[in-house]
């Protein structure tokens, strides 16, 4: 029995030794470990492009001048020749008013004297070109002398009023061209005509009048985007926005630059204007052969091991 236990222990020791002998030693070169630590990235190079720094502001369409059509006598409206939205030209007949005296007397005077030709009807004509934006009375209404009958918005006074923050007034000058983008994507070229003599006390914005020439009628109170150009760079070095990294407070910026095919180093940069998906790089001066990591760069440490993928 004692010999049986001795043989069993010897067999277990032999089995453990054979398992240890079959274990393969790790590769001293570290090839597999190094490959596993490499981060797959894609790279790009700098580009020489034109960049524009601009700001978009709101602009609202308005008719600056509106003609008030008023009754010229006490009486009854006999005819209305306009409707809201109609376009009228200067001199067009729009209202007729029969005085209350003529309404009361009727045709009695003409019966007494056929040469008198009294009608008691006053005709009112449009004082200017424009659109009927308000109609206050209809046929048969009694009105008093001087009472408002309609409002005609003067077409020549149509403009957009842009709300410009006062600190940006240096970027806008009289007769300057401004691009207006209407809802739907239509673009118009407007010209700075004048500035309002006051600013809004809460928003500290100043109204800037923009005149436009459009073949299509534009309704009032339409909100458009006015693009104000702050600076233009006809030739400058830029990178895609995805290549630029920053800290949490966005006070420091850097890119991951390849110093060899497998190593990327952190390179601090000074950026300029941004437009679209591009960022201007002021410093340092990169060469056309420099490779900058564009994807897979988030969280990479300085001198990180990378693997370029297509």
C-alpha cells in the first residue's frame, strides 16, 4: 500500500513537469505586444486654400413707408376697387364715397336743374405704387371725413432691416454689399443703405437698412440671414476640423503629427479662422510632406504608436 502511494506521487510529478515543458516562451522581440498596442489611424496633409471668416445675422423684410388712404368727406362708401394683397399704381381709382347730403337729397337737384349734373360722389385715387396691406371698410359703410380706409405699403420703401451688434459696426459701411439668404436657400445681393439712429437697449443691436433688387415680390416680415464678412484669406494653410484637438476649456490646441510611419507626436498649434470643415493653422509652419492624424487621434498620448490604415 505504501508503494502504491509512492508510485502515484511520482506519476503526478512527472505529469506536471511535462506540462511545464510544453509551455512556449514569450517572444522576446515583443512583436505581438507591439502590434496590439498600435492604434489604427488615417492621415492627411495640409492644404493651401481660400478661407472667409463671416458672421450670420438676422434681417427682417419691412415696408418702411406706408400710405394711409383716408376718407375725404362724410358719407357712404359706394364702391371699393381693391382687395388685400392687390398691387396698385399711382393714380388708380380705389374708392368712391357718396356724401351723406347727396344720399339724403338723392337726384332732386338734377330734376330741378338738368345742367347742374350733381352726383355727390367723391373718387379717391392711390397716392403711390404699392400693395394693399390693410383694408378697413367695405361697400355701404358710413365713414367720416379723415377716417382711415386702407393702408398701401410703398413698394419703393421695401428693404431688409438687419440687427447688427454694436461691437461689430466696424465691419459694415454704407454702400457695402451684403449677401442675403432667404428661407429655401435663395440668395440675394443687398446693399447697405443707412443705419438707424438708435440701438435696442436690451440686445444692444443697431438696425441696418439693406436695399435689395428682386424681380420676385418678397412679403413683409420675412426673416433672412445676412452674411457679414469679417476677413478673407485668399491663400492660407488649413486642416480638417477633425485633425485639431483641444483641452476641455478650448484654450490649448494641438494635432498628432507623424514623425515616422508608426509614431505620432503631440504638436501644439495656433489656429486662425474656421469656415465649413476647415481650420486655419497659423503656427507652426507645416510642410506639404507632413502627415497629420485625422481619425483615431482622440485620446492619443504623446509619441503614441499608430498604424496607418487606408
